[in-house]
């Protein structure tokens, strides 16, 4: 197994853990944490391919990761604001208790 | 694969699994911090210093704190005594196992992956800044706009919608709540601002 494959396996496992958490946990905050883990797994892939690729001096993989970190920060802020707003309506942060689309 | 890589990868994956499976939400947030710091160490191992430190600043510094604040504000009991997993959790676990199997199979069986590390590239902060200001200047501007819009949107979403006197309701009247709050929320923000917001 080459080092690149090691990185890819770690990132695949991280993605699977994040996916499992995002779809199975009842708490909305932990679903968001799972999504963050999946984003980070993708970032690890970008960095690994950048480092082991033929043209690392182009810095393209690194740029994608920098932008992706910025977008993930915005996503976390909006997601947590939504959770807080929803909590105010339903008095719960459990996803399976939020059943109404209206109000 | 160096032992350092193995150790960091193991710690990261273990902490990520703990963050997704622990019962206490605060423990989950702390495990998440360990997992994100481990990822930053992996980036440093791969010669991506700037990204590693940005990861620590943004994720360990900001996102983790944001999550702790959300746990605090939603008062979700730190250790819930009902089930922590949604009813159909077996399906979820199975789907993620299939996803991992697919990704792992693809990673292990694909030919043409580079075998060796090329010599370490020059990725100083100066280089990255040059690239951001020349080749990637348009994405940079778009990201700036996106961050502004997202943060203003987050503040507006999380703002209180109605005066505090109405909000002392119990959870049982959540059904009647839908009649009280008008769908276009924008109007209620203005009135609440004038009311002093308590």
C-alpha cells in the first residue's frame, strides 16, 4: 500500500464515520458535526492528491482546500443558526421530532 | 507509510468515531476538536503548512466553539436519556459501510496512482498570497461575498422573532404556534427592533 492509498483509506473511513453520524444521530447538532467530518475527509483527499500529484507547485489542490474551509465555516454558521431558530419553535433539537414543514 | 502517519490517522479516526457515538453532547464536541486537530497534523505531514494552521484556526478555534455554543443555546440535555440514534439507524450504518467499501475498493484497486512523493513543493504563505491575488482573485472575491451573506443571514435567522412575553410557552402548544407566527418573518423583525427587544 502506497502512502497515497493510506491517505485515501483514512479519508474514506472518515467520510463513512461522518456519513453514519449524520444519518443516524437524532440530535441536529451532531448531524451537522457529521457533515463537517465529511467535508474534512474531502479536504484530506484534495491535500493528498495535491502532494502526491505530478505538479504540486501549481498549488491547485491547496487552493481548493482553502476555499472549501471558508465555505465550511459559512455552512457551520448558517446551519447552527437554523438549529437555534428551529429549537425556538419546537423546543427540541431532535431531528425526528421536527415533523411539520409549516410554522 | 511512516509510523507517525499511522499514529495520527488512528487518533483522528478514533476521535471522529467517538464524536459520532458518544452520548454526552459536550464530550462529542471535545472529541470533534481532537479529530480536527489530528487532521491538521495530517495536513502538516503532507507539507501543507498553511492549510494545517488554517484548519486549526478555523475549525479548532471557531467551528468547535460555535458548536459548543449551539449545544448551550439549545439546552439539549447534555446527556439525553432517550435513544440517541434515529429509528432507522441500521440502514444508515449499512449505507455508510457500503460507501466505505466502495471508496476503499476504489482506492486500493485503481491503477495509475502516483507511487512516490515528488520533492516537497514550495508552498510558502507568500506563494499562496500571490496565487490568491492573481490567478484565484475572482474566487477570492466570491468567497468574501459568500461569507458576508452567510454571516448576515445567520444573524437574521437566529434573531428572536417575537417579543419575549409571547415566548414563555410550553412545548405542548407547539401546534398552535403555527397560527401565531406569520410566514413572512421579515415584518416581525422590524417591530421587534422598535419594541426594544427586551
